[in-house]
């Protein structure tokens, strides 16, 4: 147990349930947090409250009061030098010298969370740019041509709602008065990966044609 506890790459510790006192932490814990064993062992976990996000100390108190196993609890905290970290934490109950304790393990997910948050921000910016674009815009499958998304200008200009367009092709909606134009566009797109300044006609829902 000692070997597993000390050599695992995950941050691990033993926490007494009745008062939240930390009985032991492993090498990964001290390495990741920057706190030494002397600064935390035999001290209540709340001693580190300055390193925890607002509300997290209270969450720990609730966990200790409940005295039940914990699975995949996200924890945000600061290292001793002030670096923000995010960990995915789980804990099981063990008996240590007759005392119920938590054996907890935490996996650093900081980079993954930052990547997820950056992706969400990027998707949000794209969505705003896509839907607010004054030009008609759509996203469709390269093979098959089904619309995956259309913007507000597409709806306003063509007269087709998103529900009518998404999942269907431009040919099914009869948007191309001259299907040969679409064929030329697709050939150029597959060959050169982009098409610019291609002039073609489009048929609106009411039958009107635009260029």
C-alpha cells in the first residue's frame, strides 16, 4: 500500500473524517501543490483555505459531514506559489487505527479543462460570427451536400427556415436553378479546397431568382 500510495503519479492523501485533519500525503501531492508535508500533515485541510476557490472549503465540510464516498468531484485550487490548478477528485472510506478516514486521489486536469474552455470560447466566437454575418452562409457536407447549419441571412434571404434547410440538400430545396453551377463549384472545391468569386444564380423559396 505504501509503495502504491507514494509512487502513483496521482495526488493522494489520507484525511480523517471527524475533523478534516490530514494524516498523510504522497510525493505527487507535495510536488504538484508546492506545500511540504510539514505544512499540512496533522493540520485540518481547512488550513489551506487560502489556496481553495470560494466555496470549496464549504464543499469539503459537507463531504466530511456526509461521510460518503466521493466520485469525480472537480476541485479548483491554487498552488503555494499562486498557480491555478484544476483536479478531478475521488475518495473512498478506509479504517485507519479505528478511525474512519478518506483515502482520496486527485488527477490534474488543468490543461484539459483549459483546452475545453478555449474550444467553447472559439465555438462561441464562431457561432456569433457565423450567425451575425450579413452575407448568406451555410455549412454542408462535402459528400452528399446536406446542410448542417445555415445562418440568419440564409433564412432571411432564401425564405427557408432552419428546420426546412438543415438535414436537406440545396438540390432538394431547389436552390440551384442550374445544377451544373453546383457541379462546377464542387469540382473546384475538391480540387483547390476553396472557391472565390463564383457567380451563380439561386432560387428562393418563393421561386424568385437572385444572383
